[in-house]
C-alpha cells in the first residue's frame, strides 16, 4: 500500500504536492531569501567605495575573488528560487516601493520619538543639559524622516 502511495505522489504535478498553507510558507521564505540575495548583490556592487557613515564602520570587505564567488552564488540562488517558484506555482507578490518607504520611515519616526530625552528617562535619569542638546537634533531628524514619507506619498517634491 505504501508503494502505491509513492507512485501516486510521483505522478502528481509538483505544484499539487503542497497545500495552500505549505505554498504560502514556501513562498514567503523564498521571497525573504530572494530579497536578502538582492541586498547582498547591491552591497557587492558598491564595494569599491564603502559608505562613510557616522555610526557604522564597515570592516573586512570581501576581496575580488570572494565577491566573484558571492555573485556566482547569488545567481545560483536566484535560479533555484525561480525553478521552485515555477515548479510549485508560487504566486508573485507585488511590493509597492513607495509604500515600503513610507512604512520604513514611519517606523523610524516612531523610533526617533522614543529617543527624545523625556522618553529616555524611562531608562534612567537623564541629565537636564541633555534635553536642549538632544531634543532639537532629534526634532530635525523627525522632520526629515517625515519629509521622506511625504515625498514617497507624492505630497512634496
């Protein structure tokens, strides 16, 4: 009887081997891998000049041979994902880039609000001189983050 089930499973089209929930989990996981690979490719493409950020120092960049190998691997991953997507008839999900920007910068606005001195007092006493030193720059960052959100929404140029 088990042998009969094995033959039946082999005869089904690949897309029919998973139920809708299985396919959704597979699609979400593969989408996350696909986006991570895309971000890696973007980083590797800009390796000649690493960004000079105030709070982050990038160290230990891959050498030319590693970059080549990594790019070959990202290509293979993309091919595998494309094949799985075709085999299991996984749905393509659209990602609205403007809404993604709006969502990310709305969350950053919330985080910046929590970095104000009055909110930081929840982590311990804040020196009184920190209020005038920290609050205005945080307010400027909040305004800039909200401007990015407005531009993404098409409200400002």
